[in-house]
């Protein structure tokens, strides 16, 4: 059977990863076109990966009949419209995290894809990270008994592009950007047990301007099954990436560390080529990782999605998951704004950008002397 | 100059540690007597450590003129009265953590010791833990820039004695027992920056009875200087002790691990003598630690206190610290009960046992469907 | 282009790995048949992996016209003849390590494959191990300056099958079985710098019978470029697998650990499915690895060999490498027998099984009172 | 009872450590004087540690009647004469490793101390290193069954003073300087089982001049009880200190790491005060250790020796141990020179400096084309 032909919307860091990941496990799918409005960017990305098609307008790319699936690696505020266009063009869609900015958008995205008979696939790679999959497998085998606590932390020195720090395009700061990973991870790890409450603490430790979004957050999830999730994120962690999980249960525990826990501790006076995403340098002591995309699970994710298009597998991460995560993100911002835990379900009205719920509260909190 | 003569009140796990710690760094002080109401226990402890004096009634021991300092290793609800008796007898006092159950008690303890001219020393060993001291030294040298976040976690499979799980004697569960360590640590690490707010999440994952105290807690401290503290505790962590810190700042970070991070990874089919406090066993893979009390800092703490009695050093942890920690514990229980963060200063009225503030809320929360 | 069709000779542990590895990176090659003389074994292996062909006689399998390449996962003493038969049948050959038992055999294998125009590929997976490849990449980028010392150790509790302990079938013990890995690794890592001398120390720590082969060995290689290699092997290491490298140079160093250094430290009272090859169990503390074959590099090795067959890549490990390693193995056994270092080139006469060179010396040494 | 009054001969790195160590565990002994021929050095060292006495001539110091014990922290070639003078003055002696340069010297040192009734104490701190002591304790408890292999490695970027690289003063290079540690460690760990053979490989990877001493060595010890020791040393290891042990036995194993295995992994853009002996810097990633002298065991060693002087304990490391180590060092150099293993007992004639045995062989080896 032919490989699934894929179009990539975007030309930045994440779009490059989609192209690269597709080449690592190449049996199921291949990227045949990329689209980016910035002149020259699509062509450059396509050339870097030996891809023939390059478009300025992604809608032009959606018109290509042989393309069966598109991936969306664009700023968050564009996800909803792009998914709609893709669905209308009859393409299956992989939408990068977070799914979108509002629950209304999320509902519409899920609805249109269902109506048009295309898959809405949610790009949460932690569900494919091999080390974390091993933890999940052990948990499902009963290794840890009943789960009491799961922690997932992701910290690094800050995002790749300016739009991540822009409320209107990103919808929020580090909690929106990376909190979504930890929320999805805990939710999936616990078999999608409903989440009862959300508490979130956040602040801007290194604010760039008055209206700075949060660059550090701590989020506590109480699940209906009694387990607790702790999601820790930072954009101000110097020294490179950190991505770890801890799972504690009544009968056992496991500790997973994607970076220092997989790396080759290395000392070099001269430096060398590449240590890893956001690594601070290669001189002195460093922690180079290997097969980085594979160890994140990105090629596996794309291969899974391609197999879903072919009907060989059922999607393990969908628009519904993205929506569930978004609801927690909204509740988290509201919680941080109000200084109290928020019960789910939670559907705030008239909120266009999730972090508004916190920014509003921050002002109020200042008035209250908190 | 003669060694400071010390009397130990208590005969359990912690009293034994006091006696053992005193022998490790023996230059400054020596335990000359122990007191315990349980028949035979004081004598047994004294014999184990080559101590001459053994008393059934600690007040009898307080009457010994050559004793200059006593340590209190008794259940929490007895601390206040014992400190008062010691002060009235003109003895310096080392009071184990947590200081006591109420702020009224704390104020009285501080007051009586000041009035009687004796030192009220607060037994928080994390301020003497060599690995953590190194982290503090680096922080004070500017290694991390401005601190954004400190985490301190202590987890183990549950306490040594039954009274830890009794509201009336302990005042609370794991948060009272070990949360006090992390709170003191963050507070001290940040140079006693005032704490602005406290949020705490807790539950009983493995409840022993209907009125079970919390056995897991997560506590978030917001300091006035902008830093955040995260204190993580558990009594249901199987696999042995875990005691770790993480310090993140604008210019650096450090990671300290007292157990797996100091141990000799060991595999044994036969087993061996001792791996460490609360270790699950010595067969198979284990993480034996060495010089355990030294690496906790307990001998150093006692030697420091003895030097304080001799006027050679100023106490670095006092009743005032214990009181500050207690205020946060109270706020934490109130926070957990109410599901919101609590601003300091906080002085609840008519609360005899801190965890009541949570237990009350737990009931209310159930009513509210949280 | 069609996938390379592969036949597997053997039905044991290694043959199973060949089949499984081929499925992990499935784009380039596929196993279509297996052959094993033991009744039922080939069929069982084939069924486990969804392979159609199963043969009792590998020569029957070699007669299949669509098979382009065979892998040899049989006892060492059969390698030479099997390679000859495969070459005569016009099949490319992957020969598992060690290449064979004598240099005469090695020369004949290389010769016949050249004459028949088929590839003789040497199954040394350490050249494909992703973590070790990263170390090599850094070295080639100059990260470590001039290399002073490379160590490679592989230790585990003993081999999978009885023939490994049989001089006539295996040719030697742990040094033959696993020393070949470390020798190949150092040789490749240093750009195939000629080896000047070999010293080897070995003994049977847990001998099974009077004529026990060595179960522990330490081998020191002096390279002509001045670097030193240290190869450490054991069949008596309890507690599971250990596979590590250390690279020390004038300007840097790196440390690679395939097992504990990649694993999730895990504690379980109940146990779980699988921790890793030769792991002692899954209860208590364990070090489960993930994507084990991938992290060894076996799927990558097979995919590379398939691409070599298609002319897309040049083989990076060939019969010549296997021969070079065998020469060192022979020198190592002679060295252990004589208690002195042996200079290369070394071509002992009338030695049918490498370990004879040591066993002879062992007797002599006993006479000499060493 | 009074503290043992100690005089220190030397004013360099090791003498400073003696003074500092004595202050850490101060109950048993105190340094009251130091002696160094270099003008001003003794006074400076004494002032740094609050010591009253400072002498230019150590024999002057030996005349002080209240001094009961001296420590020798001088170049190796002076040890024998200094011990003799100390013994004649009736002082107990702590002699730093290695004991001396020849077996004749060793025999005379042991003899004169016995004759004069003073203790000859051998300064091997690995016998007091707390982490390694734990390994020994577990071994003695049977944790590992019968020991198969012990490895001890010590690597760093090179010595503190010029005399370490001078054949006449040091007697040899890194094998003399640090090989003595590993030899003593294995010997002690195995209960002083006799050593049957020694093989040593060494070279000068970064020679400073034509007559450079070895800066890298690998030494294999075969013990009569069947165990094997592997001692790995380097003066060209960049990136700081490395001191590790591995113990493998029939029933278990343990791994001890004094530096990375005890440190706080730390990242700092600014740097901080001190990371550890020979650490390459404090910016970027570093591995700061804490309580460094304590974790080496040096204060414990001095306290033990002081207790020996008081008759409270029996010396656990004496001139006889130093002599046994020296014999292995001599055999090791001979082995490296001849390229073969050397059986003990071994007493070379007319060798004034141990490394001559290797240097001679190196020339011969070059002749022989090795």
C-alpha cells in the first residue's frame, strides 16, 4: 500500500520536526508539501528535507488531491480555522498542542472533522515517548498498585519563536505551551479518569514587559479516582531542557528522565556539534542526548497517525483529548487568577485567550494585597 | 572547657538518634541522662549508648544540677509543657520539629525561654545537612542568580510510631511531620524572606480508619521576594526514603539527592546488614547509604547547639523559626480545607490541632461536591 | 523498490532477535524464511514473527531463489561452512560475531564471498548502538582531542545456550563471546588504527567442570596511534546486564551506559512484565529499559545491511573487521596463556579453537607455580 | 585525657590537608607545629590553621618534647630518612603514601620504628573513605558472596607539585602516585589475601620532555584467593577528579563513586566558590562535592591514628601495608617494562627508583619493535 502523503502547515521549529520525524520512520508516511506564508520559508524547509511541494498559502496546498493528511505547526490562534479548512478539503488533520484557544473552537473543530469524515489527531508526543510508554506499560501491568501521584515536569530556557509570548497568538505563556503536555500525560496515564479539580500557581519570574505572560507554573490536578497530578513548567530554567516523570503508587514507583537520564555525561574543552534541544553549549560538562526525536516519540507519533489514516490502528490521541486538556488549561488560569482550586467541568464565558483568566486575577490579587 | 551535659527526653527513634548523634561528634557535648515514662525504655536506651542516667520522669532529670541542656524527642503535643518545665529548671532546650501545635503555645515557649535566660533551639536538621548546606553556600555566592523556585521533597513509607497518626498527639499527618522540614528549608534558603501565601493539597491515599490524617501533601509557598517554594511529602512512598532538593534561579540551578544520590547502587542475592532508614530490604537492588546521621546533619546540629550553649556560636535555628514554620503549617491546613491559597500572617482562633482546619474543610468540601 | 528478502539460519535467542529487529525498521528488509535442524523450532520461530518459510535444512532455504540475504545465528564453529554455502548460493551473508574460529577460516570466508560477488557483513551491533554512535560522532568532531583510553565493558550472568560453554563449538568462553564486542568497538572508534599489542587476563571464577572456559576476562589493547583499549567481560555478573563505554582524551571524555544509564529506576512490590535481557527480576528495585533492540542498534544494523544489498550504502562492518577482531582474540588467548603481551600480527599454527592457547598456558602456569 | 600533639612535616597541598583534617574531628588530636625548609611556608601554613609552632628544620621540631606524633607530607624520596629521625626522637609517625622508594628503605623504616617503640602508620585514606567502608562492610557481611573482581580507579588532570614528575624524588609517575591507592584498597578489601601476580600497562600520553614518567596506567592483580584487582590511574583526565570502585562477586556487586556519585549536579552561568579538588571550573555544568575531606576519610584517618597513640585502637594501616603496596608497585613497573606478568614475592636488586624498571624496559621494548 502506498505511503500516506502528508502536507505540513508551518515552517518553524515544529514544522521542521514534522518533516524530520517523517523521514526517521519512513515506511508509513511521507511529507510531500509544506506551506508557509513567509516568503522563501516553505521552499527552504522543503529543500532541507528533499520535499517537492512548497506553498505560500496552505489553502493552495489543501487543494492538492493526492495529499491525504496535513499537520498544523502554526501559532495556536490559527489552529481552529486551519482545521476547518483542512476538514472541508477532506484531509485528515494532525493539530499540534494545544488544540486551540477556546472550548467553542474545540467543539467546532471536533464537529467539523466528524461531519467531514476526517480524523482530528492531537499532537501530544508524550503518549509516544518510549521511556514514558514503558512506565505506562508497567503501570498497566500493576507494577505500582493504585497510583497516588504522578508528576511531569518540563523546563527549558524559553520558547523558539516570539509568538509564544504573545497573548493573542499563544493564548497564554508556559502553562499553555508546556502545561498541556503534563496535563495530557497524567490524564492518559490514569486511563482518562475524569479530573475533579485544578489548582495552578504561576508568575512571570523574568518578565519581558508589563504584560508578560507566565514563565513558571505549578499545577495540581485532583482526579476523581483519587490520584493527584503535579505538572511543573518553566521557561526560565537555564542549563538546557528537562523533561521528567515520577509515578508513585501503593505498591511501587518509577522515575523517568528524558535528558540527563538518557545522556552521555561528557566533558569537552573544545566543544562538539550538538548536545540537544536548547542545550546551553557543548564546552565543559554537557549531557548530549542521541536520537533525540526518536526519544521524544515524534517519528512514532507520525507513523501511528499514518497507520490510522490507513485504518490499521485506532487513534490514541484525538481532538477530544485536546479539548479535555484545554478545559484544564482554562481552569488552571482561572485558578491562578482567583487563588483557589477550580472544579471541573469548567466553561468560562467570554474568554478569548485563556491567560486572561489569570491576568484579570493578577490585577485583582494586587488590589487585595495578595 | 567541659563538654555540655545533655539530657534526652524520650526513648523512641528520635531519642536514639540524639544519643547516637552526640557520640559521632563528641567534642562539644555528651548525653548524660535520658528520661522516658515507659518502664525500662530509658534504661535500655541509656545502656545502648553507655549513658549513666535513666529516669522515668523527665522532671526528675531536670532536677539534676549538672545537666545544662535537654533535647525533647516526645510527641508534639507535649513539647510546650516540656519546654516550660525545662526553662523553669534553667536548662537550655532543643525542641524537635514541629515546635508545637498552636501559635499560643509557640509564643509562650519563646517567652518563657527568654524570661528564664535559656536558649530555645529548634531541631531542624536540614539546615545542617552537608549536601544542602553546599547548595545554600553556592546560592549565597550567587551561583544561581535570583531564585525562582525551590523544591524540597521528603517521602517514605510511613512513620516510626503510632502517635504520628493521632490528631491529638501529632496535630496532623505527613504535612505536620515532614512538611515542616521543607517549609523550614525554603524559608532558610531564601534568607527568611517573608512568606506571602500558602496553598496546600492533601489527602489520605491509604487511610487507616475513617478519621485518617493526610498521608500525602503538596504545598506551594509564595515568598514576598518573588520566589516560590514547593514542598512535597508522602507517607505512602514504598521503596524507602527519598529526600531531595531542586533550586532554580535566573542564572543557574542545583539538584541535591540525599539517598539515591549518595548511595552505592548495590545488588545482593544474600542481603546484608543495613541499607538505610526505612529501606525496603537489602536483597536484590538496593541503595545503601553510609554515615547516615552525618549525611542528615544530626551530629553537626547537636554540636552546633552545644557550642551555642558555650557561647561560641549564635543559634542558627531557634524557637522563632519553629513558630514561623508552624504558622505556615496552620495556613497550609486551612488552605487544604478551603481549597484556596491563604495569605500570611495567619492566626486561626480556637484551633487546638492544626489538621482540624483541613478535616473541617474536607467535610465541607464533600458537601460542596468537590 | 522491493524489500530485501532475508532468510535466518538459527532458531535461538539471536535468531529471534534478527526476526524481531527486522520488523522494527521494516522499510528495507523482511525475513521470509528461517531454518533450524531442531524439529519444530524453525516453524515456531516463524510463526512467532508471522514468517511464511520454515526449513529443517538451511541449504534447502539457500535454494529459494527470492531470498537475497541470509543471517547466520548459529554456533561459532558452523559459521565458516555456512558462509561458504551461502556464497555459493549467491546470497549475501550477515555473520554473527565472532566471525569464526581460525584465521584460515576467516580468509576463506572473505575469499569465497569476494569470488562469488556477495557481501560478507559482520554482525557487530555496537557500531550501530545509538548512544555509542553519539560518542563516536563527538570524538570525530574533536570533542575529546587525541584519545588516550577507551574502555568497553559487557558483563552479565551467563550465556543463553549450552554451546557457549563448549570449547569445540564456541572456541572459547566469555572473551570469545563478548570480548569480540569490545575489541571491535575500540578498533572502530579509533578509526581502525592498527593494534600493536594485546594483553589478556582471564580465569574461570565459577567453573562448571574441570575443562571450564574462562568466565571473566580483562584485555588491554595498545594501538599504534598511542591509544589504549580496555575490554572488560564477565559471565558471572549477577544483577543483570551491564554494557558501558568510557572515552578519555586529551581534551575531554564521555561516559555511556546502556542499561542503568538509560533505564527508569523502578521499585515494585508486585513485579511487572519485563525489565530487560537477563534482568534478575522485576520485584524490588529494578532498572527496566525500553525499546531494547533499538537501543542496542540491532534494527539499525539490519536496515543498514539491507540498504547495502540495494547499493544505497557501503557496509561499515565486514568480514575484514571480523577477521581483525579474531586475530586479537587469538592473541588475547595466547597472552593469557603465556602471561605476557603479544605483538600483532599474530597467526598461531595448528590451533583449532582459540581458547586452547590459554588452556595450554594455564596448565603450564600451574606447573610453574604461577 | 589530653589530645595527641602532632607535628606536620611539609607545607604543601598534603600538609595543608593534614592540618585541616585534624580540625574537622578535633577531639583526639591537634596539630601544634609544622616544619618546612622553604622560608615562610611553615609560618604561612601554621597561621592559616591557627597553629603556634613553625619550623624551618623538621629535626628542630622533632626535638620538641610535647610532640607525640609527626605526619610526613614530603616528597617520597625523603620518607625513609624522616621516619628514621622521627623514630629516633621517639615520635610516632604517619607516613604519607607511597611508603618509600625501595624495599630496603621499607624494611629499615619498619625496623627502626619497632626498635624505638613508636608506631609507623601508613597514610592510606581509602581505608577510611566512608563510602568505601560501607562497601567493605557489606562485603564482610557476605552481600557479594566470593569476590571475583574489584576495580578502583583514580583519575585527574595531574599532580599538585613539580616533584611528582621527577623520577628521583617521586620514584615514578601516576602509578607510584595513585596506583598505590588502588593496590592498597584491593589488598585491604580482600582481607590482605596474598597477591600472586602483577601485570601493568603504562605510557606517557602527554609527555613533558623526553624522560617523562608514565601519566596513565592499568594494573591487574591476581590474588591467591582467586580474586582479581584492576587499578586504573590517569594524570591526563580532564574534567576534574574521578575516584570509583566496583566490586563484583558470586552473589552481588556494588558501585561506589566519590565524585559524580556524591555531588550536586549544578549549572551556573556565574560560577561560585569551589566545586572540588582539581575541578575544571564552576561555570556551566559542574559536580560540586561537599565535606570533601570527610568524604575522602582524612579526618577519620587522623583521628584513628591519634586513638592508636592513646592505645584505644589498633592501627589498621601500618608500615607493613605500605611495604606490601611498594612491592606491588615495583612488580608493576617491572611488568610494564617487560610486557609480562610478574609473580610475587618480587625484590629487584640495584633499583633506586621504581620506575627505572619500566623506563629500562621501554627502551628495550622499542628495540624489540613492541
